[in-house]
C-alpha cells in the first residue's frame, strides 16, 4: 500500500505541483489549504507524513506543528517554506526536516524518503 502524504499549503499551485510530483513517485497524496481542522483531518486520513508550509494566510505552520507534535508525536513532519529565517525559530526544531520551497523537488523528495525510511512509520 502506498504511503500517504498530507500537503498543507495555502498556495493552490504548490499543492498541485507537490501532488503531481509525489503521485508520480508512487505516494498517495491528500491536500489541505490551511490548518483549519487539520488535527481532525489527520485523525480521519491517517497520513504517514505531513509536508507543512509555515507562512499561511490564516495559520502559522509552527503553531500547527506544535499541535501535531502534542497529539501525534511520531508523525513525521517536514516544514517546507520559502523562508530560511524560520530555521532559527526554536519551534522549528520539532520538525523532522526543513526544506526551502523550490520548483525543483529533489530535496523535498529526498527528505520525504528519509523520513519514511527512518523507521518512524510502519
């Protein structure tokens, strides 16, 4: 059964790009445009990994990350943002990986494979 990845990003073109590329890699991809009801969505969908944007219109991804860690401690989360300044934020250390957004998804795909292969998911 393919691993399920939840993409959380407020930019539709990013969700589409990631969905297409990751589906080609053999992953099952689901998306969310915000952090609204995200914990409930995780409970319903049971993703194997979350790719989470930090700066969204109505939500702060670092706060969402804390919520995810509080309820789903072992769920791998990759922060994917256009800004490298958040690497210094203490809240970002709760993520498994930190990737700068790019239309070349090589690094993101590599980090996803690492997180899924690290034994964190069954």
